[in-house]
C-alpha cells in the first residue's frame, strides 16, 4: 500500500520537463538563499541584513507560487472544466483563500 503524504490531496500531475526544470531551479535558488541566511545567523550578521535576505526569500517563494498557480489554472483547472468537473472551481477558490491568509 502506497503511503499518502499528510499534506497532499493524493492527486497526481504530469508536468512538462520544462515546467519541472523551471520550478526546480527556482527551489534550488531559494534553498541557497536559506542556507545563506543560516550562514549569516551563525556568523553574527546584523538583524536588518538578515531580515532583508528573508524578505528576498519570501519574494522568491511568492514568485514560485505565482508560476505554479498560473500553470495550475492553465492546465488542471481548465482541463477539469472542459471535462465538466466544476468542483475544481471550488478547490481553486479554497486554495486561493489559503494562499491569501
């Protein structure tokens, strides 16, 4: 029996290789930024310098979410609506509400 992640819907999405590469590159840059902040903290960097780097990470994560959301609407949502599955609209609204907290 396959284990399900506690935070996943259990649905699956086949992505184009270019989409995967773009999203992975974004995540790797974010990972590098987080490691940089860890180093800043360990070396005693000034608070505002760390805060500015964390702000840059937040912006990068928001940008990642925008790209992923746009891809989701153009593919998953549009395909489901074309197939007559309007439940995907409620799912999208719920997702947007969670993202806008």
